[in-house]
C-alpha cells in the first residue's frame, strides 16, 4: 500500500489548496460560504494578529462552537506558530479552569455565550489575551474580504495540537502532537480511505474533538474538498443537510448512525451523492452497518484509533475488502503488535486477544506536564493503547474491547462488546451498553442498559440465554429511554458504572 505525499503541516495543506483551487468552495456553515482564497486570506490575517499578541511558540485555547470562526481560528493559531488547544465550550467554569490551568494559554478565543465562564476564572488564572468571538462581538470570517494574503507556514516538528482527552476517569490529559504527526496521519488515511477534490464533506460532531478535526477539517484541506459544518447536530438537521448540500462523505459514531436510521426523514432523504461514510469512536454493530448500507447505497469504512495515536491507526479500505466487525488494515508506515496484556511484551498467537501496541510517525510526543503517565503509555518506542484485540491472517485488526472494559466474572474474561453485538440482532433494540461493576462474590458482574421501547428486561434476558454461555449472561438488565453520551456521541460507560455502583444492588448478592 503506497502512502500519498505528506505535507509538513496541515497549514501547508490549506496554503496549497488555496493556490491550486482559489475559487473552489471551501467552507459552508449556516449562511457562510467561503472559497479557498477567502479562507486562506482570513487565516493569514488572523495568524498575523495572533503572532503580534505573542502567541508564536505558545498556546492558543479555542473555546468555540462549530462555525467558520472555529475553522479559521484553528488554522490561524497553527499558522502563527502556536499550539492549538481546542476545548468544549459547554464545559463549566470549573472544568475549563482545570484545563486552562494546565494549558496556560497566551491567547484565549472564546464564544460570547461562554464569556461569563472565562470572566469567573479571570481572578485566579492568568489567561493571557482573551478575544470574544460571536455575532455581537467579532467574526473572524470578516478577514476574508479584501486582497489575498499569504498564509505563514509553521515549523513542522514543533508542537501543533494540544488535545485534551475526556475526563471520565479523572482530570483531562493534554496530548502533545507535532504539526508533522497530524499532517502525516491525514496522508496515511488517504492511502486507505481516499477523499477527492470533488467530495463534499459533512462535519456533524464537535470540531474541538480530534475525530471531527482530523476526518473533517484537515481531510478537506488535504483534498481541497468542500467542508460543510453543522453548527448544531440533530438527526433532522443532518439528514436535511445531506440532501440539500449533496454530501458525498461524512464521519460519524455508531450513535449517530443509530439516530439517523431511526428518524422518519430517513426515508425521504436524497442519498444519491453519498458514497462513503466512516465510523469510529466506538464499535459499530454489524446490523447497523448492514441497515445503513442497504438503505443509503453508500458504504461504511470502520476504523480505529485514539487521540494519542494521531488519531487513526487502522481502517477498512474504501477500495478493497471491507470486513464487518473489523476496524480494517493497518495504515502505511504504522506498526501494530498484539502482546500479552499482563507483561506487555510477549507476542500473542495469531487470532489470540491481547493488548494492542503501536508505533509510527503519527503518535503523540507525550502528555503535557505528565512525565510518569507518558512513561507508562510509551515504552521502548511503543504506544500501549489499552485496547484488546487481534489480527487475522489477512492483516485485519479486530477490537474486542477496552482493556479497562474487560470484565472478569468468576474468573472468566467477558468482553462487553460481544454481548452488545448479540443484542443488536434482537428486534426492537435500538441502543445497548454492557459494562462491568464490582461484585462481592463474582469479582465483577455484567450490567446491561438497553433502549428498546416495547421490550421487557425478561425478554432481553431470554434472548441472551439462547445465545450466550451462562457466565456471559448479565446480572442486571435495565430498559431505559436513553443512554448517556459523550460530546461525540459515544456511550458514556464511566457514567453508567458510577450510577450502578451508587445503587446497592450493583455489588451483590
């Protein structure tokens, strides 16, 4: 598999796209429509301003919703030679404060609706220069007007992204990634899941998350494709946009595919231009993939990665064999090994589950201000993902579960994903979450929450009893109206575990 040319940074991608396709539509968001020439000009002008504020060599925090302003700000801060730290604008002042204290930004770009949170932090944190962005404040897209400006190009091996992981298991960790690592991963993905200049990409997940930025913002710049940004996601808005904007590609999570498939507008949406979809963030049930491809005529390529890996390390190929249930082949210039999850070194036998470790040019340099955790995660040049899986004879990687999600029930290893896959074949089941909690007798027990209107817990238990061995049967099945989600639509199992453990029934008898 040949990897296409890699740019030194994602800013180089944008500059090249603007030079080669100046009049091509680059960004669409709400009422905004910018060509690549306008996009690059707005980036160049704001980059110059940020450099004048002392951002070069420092950090710029982005506390912005999905918008053209976000896209311009992200590229401008990188072009200015700063490290970009995108943050969730819906975080509370307390949550933002913890991250900003670690980040120590030189400039903070904040949406008007979040200014009150930043004001509350100003008394105890040095936030550098704060710039309010919003309809009644300032719009960065105004910089697109006038004569073209040259986009400054950052040093490729300098730190480019400071991406904070979710804080479900403690304080968020800042992941340091170089310009070159981010750009290289875009090229690696292009080798397996290519996107062309004529493609129209839809971003419906938050741009502050690495998934949306890598599979949308940066992928579009590489291909000089058109990027359509949803300011706010709902299934109705997404489906309407797919038809109206002639979307040919989007990346989503399993939750998004479930929501779109269940919406009445699904049957009236024009999918004629949609040819390719990508799924990541969590395991995609085989039935969901089958239903989506049958009803839309497009294909889904499932892939795998995490923030620390740039983010993508494997994907099912757009042209070639796609294996349902697998996350595909290893990307070019990337090594993956399956090793004993206890000692972390002994290679596992073919098709045997073990911990996935990876090395390649797209990996993080480490966690900001966390040398001990960096040393635990990166050992002898290998990054230990904490995920359990195996590689088949054809070189396709399958994820069995998170190492931390594997449940040991009375001495038996149980992978929640297996239970979820079985339940997705049950008629009437919309969403499932299986997870482990401590148990006084068994060590751990499996709990299952199911969104299945019209079904009873007893019916779910009977369905599983016919299809799973006894030790895999959940100790508790609960029918719920919805599952808690993270910002990108991933089921928040940490929240489910906490709630279950707070219930006295969770740990016994």
